């Protein structure tokens, strides 16, 4: 209220040549009554219902529209979770803010503002209370812009910049964060670090393969905004995803006297991200974490979702925490130094994501397959965005993996068994996931869910991306006992992720013995 959304929307509309809709005005014209009288006569709940339907109808016309639409929302519109999620997925949602005193000065006595009218409290107090009550909803946005001391034009320019970039939001209330994907965006780490943590101390965690040039450049970008930067360089590889690596991060941070306002920045693949994330989550009971992934796998998977951890002799990822990053920057330029086999293996997770996402995502990958194999930046950015969007949606629905997040394990039950049988040597995780997906389709067909056309389609796509599909050559008696050790096993049954067509994967209970028979028949 009073933040200037209508003026910013008009300015933005002019800049974009876009249609501008003021939601309050739209509601008033549909109902034929003022907002104040709808509130007074029908109550807030009825008003929100009308507002929700109006947004839905506006949203339906966005898909495929050539001209963008700028909508100045009512301040309470996004308090409706379903409306907010729709806006986040289908549009670009920006929260404008200003200090309560400034807002109060702008709205005066609040005439025509139903939430202020008739209150005994000062407008400034009412506005502070409303903002506090709506903190979770307002934080779920593509960008939060403080409008104080800025002109309408400047704010509109910033909104336009966000709209052009379309970061992916992981909406988790006040713990929400954004995943930015692009070429040459790593320098933004400085600005984002200032927004994310109040302190000016940063610890960059990287491994020997990325220390130069990427780790060093990230350190320099942080120093450029005035941070005191130190770094830890871990030995590379899965075998170093252990307690010693975690200790190296803990000790360096403690030696530096890092406070709870410090920031740990993970620059590297999934190993660095998981180790740095675990260390950050436990240091001083939790300091801020940023992820700057430099492998395709870390970009499409491990940097998003908040799982951290390390391995023990008894198995992989057995010790861990959930600790969401404050921001994620995926700069595809960092993939220029990544060995080709690492890149190819990560494409298995991309196929998995597309299959979970739906027909459009699968068709996009089929079209982009040759470009992805060549390492084309645009195709890579499209694939990463698709996978991150899917992961953001699943993580939001089930942050701690009690239900739908398990869908992300498509191909992983058999994949893990294949990796474990080889002692985690000689078979890349991504190759194992590709074979695991082939196995999942075999199981699905046996259950009468997927048909031969779907199985052919996924195998063709995996093959086009250079991934293995020869399950029978890989799955032997050494692997089958490991199926029983799967973490997703419950009550004598395995919860198996069973794919059907694109966008319709589900979880089915299956007996491990039956699974073994089907896979080795
Ligand atoms: N937290 C999660 O949700 C999650 C999800 C999936 C996987 N993971 C974990 O991620 C790990 C696998 O991640 P990964 O595949 O990124 O492996 P990785 O971190 O071991 O990186 C692979 C190799 O590439 C090197 N490297 C990284 N970036 C490079 C670059 N830009 N140029 C040159 N070399 C580079 C690394 O030093 C390493 O040798 C596993 O430990 C897995 O358990 C975690």
C-alpha cells in the first residue's frame, strides 16, 4: 500500500510496450463496486476469492501471448498461496517495499484503503503489522526491490532487468532463494553476497580443479564489494567427500573468527557443494551458504534443494543436513573447463528432470540434443533452467523428502545398486542413472504402466546424448543385493519410482525379489 506499484507498472508498460492491468481496478470494473465497498459489504474473504479468480483468468491469457502484460497486484493478492505459486511459475513476480513510515506518509490517512480505514492504530503501525504478517508471502518473489530514494523509472528499469533474466525462485517463505542461470554471471556473486549476509566475511570453498580460474575469480568479485575473503582448497573427488574435508572448512572458518553473519561460498561440483553446505549448516549452528556450481550436475541438481552431507565407510551421504543456500549462480562459462565425460554424465539427470516435468520439456531436449552434446551455451542454459524449475517445484512441495521429492530418485534405485556393486569406481553416477532409467522403464512395462513407445523414446534420447542404455551388459548378480540396501526401502518393500509418459511418474511399492526377477529375466 503506497509503495508505488501502479506508477511502476505504468512506467514498465511504456518501456516494454506492454498491456498494463491494475488488479484493483480490474476487480472493481468486474464487480461494479469499489474495493472499499466490496470489503465492507462482503468481507475480505469474498474479496480475495474474486481477486484470485481475476488473476487466474488474466493468467490464462498469458500463455503464448506476444505482448507481455504488466499487472499491478493488490498488496494482499499474493497472500493466497495458490495464486502466488501460479504467478511465480507463469510470470515474473516482484515485491516492492519501502519503510513503513515512508509508506504511511504516502498514503496519508488512508482514505479509500480498507485495511487502514477505521483503525485506532496509526497507519505506520498498521502497515508494519501487515508487512510482518505477510513476510513469508512477500519474500516469495523473483526480486525484492526497496523503492526508497529511487525514482519510479529506476524501479521500473530494475523490474525490466529481472523480467529479462527470469531467475528460478525456490519459494520457501522467508528462506526463499533464487537460482540465476546465464553466461558470464559469476561476477554477480559480490552483489548477491551483500544482499544475502549482513557480515563482510566470506569463506570460498573449492577443490584443486576449480581453484583457478573460477575459485579465484569468485574471491576477487567478493573482495571488490569489500568482503574479507579467505579460501579452503579441498582435494578433488568423491573419495574426499568425508569428515576430513568438512573439518578443513570448519577449522578455517573458526581460525578466521567467522561470526554468525559470515558467508560460506561453495565453488565447484556436487562434492564441494555438499561438504561446504554441511560445514555451513553446522558452523556456529548455521551460517549463510551460497552455491556457485561449476559442474553441469551441480547446476541441474545438487546446488538446489538444500541437501548437504558427506560419505562414511558404511555408505554414501549417510551423514547430512538440510540447509538451503541464500542464492545460487549457475554460470555456464565455468563449464568450459569441465571434462566432456562429466558433462555427458550429468545429462542423465537432465533427461530425468525432463521426463518428470512433462511433454514440452522432453520435446525440447530431443530438439536440443545435438547442441547439448556440442556444449552450446544457449541449449545448456535452457536445459539447466528446465531442471532447476522442476527441482524447485518438487522441493517446495516436499522439502524434507517425505513424499513427492522421492520422484527425483527416478532411475536412482538401480543406478545406486550398479554404482555400489562396482565400489563406486569405474561407473559414473550419471551413466548409472541412465541405466537405472532404462531399468525403471522395464519395471514400468512389467507393471503394465509404460508401453514400448515410451521405453524406446527415453532410450533414444539417452543414446542421442551419449549415455549408455545397455542395461543387460551392466546389471549382473553383483548388483542385485544392493537393491535391498536402498534407503527408500520400507517395511520389506521398496518404494520404486515408476515412469509412465512424460509428466506422469509415480511411486509404487514393489517386492525386492520381484524386482530382481524382472531385471535379470
Ligand atoms: N545435495 C544434493 O542434492 C545432491 C544431488 C545430486 C548429487 N549430489 C552429490 O554430488 C556429487 C557429484 O557431483 P559432481 O558430479 O559435480 O562431482 P564432483 O564435485 O566430484 O566434480 C566432478 C569433477 O569435476 C571437477 N570439476 C568441477 N568443476 C569443474 C570445472 N568447471 N572444470 C574442471 N573440472 C571441474 C571436480 O574437481 C571433480 O574432479 C556426489 O557426491 C553426489 O552425492 C548431491
